[in-house]
């Protein structure tokens, strides 16, 4: 039995867990490595995100015989043009709306308090007994904590100038080399192996790449289309801060199923303050946008490549939010998709892997 590969693999796994436990006990030795990993995490994340967004452009250019460096240069020029257009057109409008919102915060807070007082005054008319005062106070406390947390996080991000600059400098470098050498990654990772296991790793890495590409490209395109739909709808009904709310929805919609409802909260609250009828219109526009996204955009853009059940997404997002905050929410779904891809590949190769694990090592030497 001790000559079986499955037995020695199990022993190796146990030893690995013991090593991890010992490493955790002497964590101070590995703090520099952890610091290095955390330093490059965001540049790599930004570089990878930009790579998957712009990879179709590079593929399009190279299919038309463009040189690799020419395609990379074209992509950087396109990005600079997009940044310039956003800076000259969208940024001033967003800045104006943010300044207006900040200046009106005391008035908005007063309006929210008036709505809460009205609800408290009508609690006797409700057909069931409920402590509206407690519920209202809890909601106001939650809103205050969310606002203060957002402001404190924004201040932390702004004041961390060195970290932000480092990310802005390193991100394009990682992005450049991903565009330049992405075709070398899988051969380099699988070169030490041979036989069936090498074939398994090649297919696994290609499937992971396909999964990430499908999710990132599809979700970004879906979010952008929804942003445009919501902005048009909010503008038609005359909702204040339409552009700001649409951009907020753009970032929230990156998280499937959960994000759109999170984006609805500030829009609905501002609409309710502006005009109670406006709240109904915002709800109708959000519902129409979600139906268009669920039944028309997502099936044609992303298809069923990920096949994520809404309950699974909600569970993953809630768990990731408690573990790693907002960053955890953003990376939770693609991480789950990658893990699902790994398990599917293992299941597909289960027979070959089983035969390999049961092989007597003495016979292979």
C-alpha cells in the first residue's frame, strides 16, 4: 500500500498542511513576502482587467496581420483617447453633480427625517403592529454608517497617495506585458510536466482563461449597456443626479444579480425625496432595464457559459463581503467561476487521474 501513488500523495498533502500550519506560526518571517504580494495585487488586478477588456481589439488587429507591438500601441492610443473624452465631457458633469450632492446633503438629511416622521405619525393606521420608530432609527443609523464608511474609505484612498501612484504606475506595466507575452504563460506553466497530466493542465488553464474572459468581457459590456439605459431613463423622467446614479449602477452591475438592486437603493431614495411619484418611475425604469438585461442582453452577450444560479451568487457575495469587504465582493464571482472550472476539469479527467493515483510507483521507476 505504501507504494501506491494515492497513499504517497495523501502523505504529501498532510505534510503540506503541516507546513502551512508552521508557516502561520512564524508569520513574521513571511510578512515581507505578504507585503510584496499585497503591493502588486491591485496593479495585477487592474492590468488583468484591462487585458481582458482590450484583448478582443488585439485579436481583431492581429487577425489583420498587425504586428504585436503595433496592436499594443493602438490599444494604448485608444485608451488615452477614451480617457481624454471622459475627462473633457463626462468628468465635469460628474464633478458638478457630486458637488451639488455634497452641498445638498443637509437638506437631503432633513427630507429623510421628514419622511421618517411622517411614517411614524401614520403607524396607527397600519393593519399590523410594528415598531416604526425603531425600524426608522435603525435605517437612519445604517444609512449614516454607510455614508460615513464611504467617506472614510474615500478619504483613505485619496490620502494613500503613494499606493495610488504605485498602482497607476505598475498597472500599465503589467497590462503591457500581459498583452505582449500572454501566449507564453500556459506553455511556461506546463513545461515541467508531461503526458496526461500536462494535457490536463493545458486544458485547465485554457478553460480558466476562457471563463475569466467570458465573465469580465460579458459583465463589463452588460454593465455599460445598462448604464446607458438607466441614464436615458433617468434623464427622461427628470431625476436629479441621473449621470452620477447611472455611473454608480455601472460599477454595481459588475456583480451579477445583486449589484442592480444595490444600485437601485440610492436612486430610489433620491427619487422619493425629489417626488414620491418619481420613485414609481424609477422603479418602473429599473424593472424594465433588468428585464431587458436578463432576457435580451445577458443571453446574447454571455450566453450560459457561467450558468450561475441567483441563490449561489447571493450566498457567495454575502460571504465574500463579510470576509474581504467590497474587494471581496468584486472578485468573489470570478473566483467561484474559476474554482467551478477547476472542479469540472478534474471531474472530466477523473478516470485518468484515478488510474494515475492508483499506479504503483515501484512499477513506474
